[in-house]
C-alpha cells in the first residue's frame, strides 16, 4: 500500500480527507455528511440546477463549498474533486455518473443505479472502461435487520434457503413518492423499480441468487383519485411531510403527474431455484418491511426493521407458535436507517482510498434494476411473464473481485422461547 491515491485526476495523500462534490441537493444529499463527520471527507462543491438547492449547499452542507448548476460546470471549473455523491433524481443518474467516471471522479451513486437496464449497463461499462471506483449505495445491506437475517442463514439455522417473501408497508408513501418526481414514470419508471429495487437486492443477497423470471400485478388504486395537485419543485419532502395526513385520500398537493402504481406485487424465480415474492403498498397506516425466509430446516421472520425489533426463528416442528424457537434482537438505529447510511459511506471511503472490497455490488444493483424493470413491464402488460436479461460476463468478471461476503457485527445470543 502506498501513502497516496489518485482520484479526480490528481494525486492526494492517503490520509487526507476526500474532496467531495454533492450532485443533487435534495433529501438524500445529507448522507455526504457522514464522510465529513468521520473526518474522511470535505465537501468542496455542490451541484443542482435549482438556485434554492444551491443555497442549501452552503447553509446545510459546507459554508465554503463552491456551487454549480450542472455537473459539466463543476468538471470544467478546475475545482479538485476526489469523489462525488450522486443524489440527483433517478433518471439523471446514468448521464451524470458516466461523465464523472470518465473524469476520474469516484462515485457514490444513490440507489437505484438507474431507471432502466440499458442505463444501468452503460454505467457499469463506463466504470470498467475508465477504471474509476463506482459504488452503489444499497444501504440496506448494512442494516442490522438484514445483516442479522444473513448471519442466521449463513450459520445454517434454517437450512438451505428455498423461499423468500417480503411485504413492504410503505405507510409514508403518499408523502415520499406521490408529491414529486417519483410519481412520474418518465423520471422513475415505477415504484417497483425506484423503491422495490432495494428490497429485491436484499432478496438476492439473502438467497445468494439472481432473478431470471418475473411476473407482476399492480395498480394505481388510491392516489390517482386525488385531484388536489401542485408542483412542489419549490419544496423538499421534509417541508410537506406529516403523519397527520390520514387517511390516504385526505392527502393534498400531490404531484401534477401521477402515473405510477401505489400497490404492486411481483413473483420471482432465481437462478438457484429459490422462489421469492415482493409486495409493496403505499397507503398502509404503518411503515416497515417484513421478511420471511424459509429453508429446508426452518424459517425466520422479522418483526420491526430497525433497532428494537426482533427476528424470530422456527426450527422445530410445531403448530401455531408465534414466539418462535429462537429470538434475536435487531441492532441499529431505532428511528430509521441512518446507521446503514453511515456504514455504507464508510465502506465507500475505504474503497476509494485503498480499493478494498465492499459489501455492495454494482452488478447486484444492476440485477435489481433489471428484475424490477421486467416486473414493471409485466404488470403493465396484463401480468405476462418476463425473462430478466443477465449482465455481460465481462462486466461480472470485472466487478466480482470487489465484493466481499460480510462477517457482520456481533449480534449477540438468541433468546430461547419459554416452554
């Protein structure tokens, strides 16, 4: 190992903070602060076409940062940048990321990787062609609940995985996804991709497989009936979010264009024979994910997906036994997923500095997009079955050495049920 690394077209000290640009100063831009708070990064630039967003760079992220309307202006400015956090709207990911990779700027790309398999493939091909570090921020792989489930599976407590079910109760969906660009399929493709790609990636990771066949159904069941609409380009999600917006039909000021589904369901067959399902509803009263993983010797299920929840394991034959045979406590942030973001950003920094392996995988991120896109085509075409196109073998070979199998944190002993 040397005491320097090359990024952004310049050689920097290995222990110096990364010079970071934030591209897209919306709700997710704040993740770049984890690099700053750890001492690993310094935000030197912010990019957003909206002048109000550019003002937020200096008021919320870094007072001394330079601001630009486009990433092209940033790259032409001469401001030295080692790494960029791309947190712009999804349909802009591919163009921005490819240009940054060509310029030698390492990229933390917010999930999903892209809004189409073609764009996802183009990003991966650019990373391989230019040799620039690409990291896709699938932070769910770092969450305590997911790492715990993976650890239980790896220890063989439920045998060989045969089926995975995920129910996603998106209780905040009206505020998170139907008041801005997410509701417009021209910018998001659909919420099976924009939202579901994260859970599909987790399903693939827990199953050690990749989806080859999908079929899906879905509908715009609730939010399409709401006529109270406005452009919210002058605001961010925290400005309008309220738990008091209930029931769902009481929502106001939705995006002018709403043509994505607010409820959807997909079935998957993986390349290793595992069968999986994913269900997503954006008008439930509660907001959390419920996973069930069934193996040849038992099953697991999570109750809560943040710190304070539990994962229960059933591995003896019984009738109705809601307490399970083993109970594991979920570690992590009890209020959200900031712990996963912090761990993901730390992994990214190490990857940029030392080319260490990462817990996420650009190829896996691409495969999640491909599965979600195929499912979206299926549900919009009468639930017709779809094959999921695989990535190029050359791309798989390029990225595979960078992915590690996580050991996971010490999650503590299980609590056995009382007899």
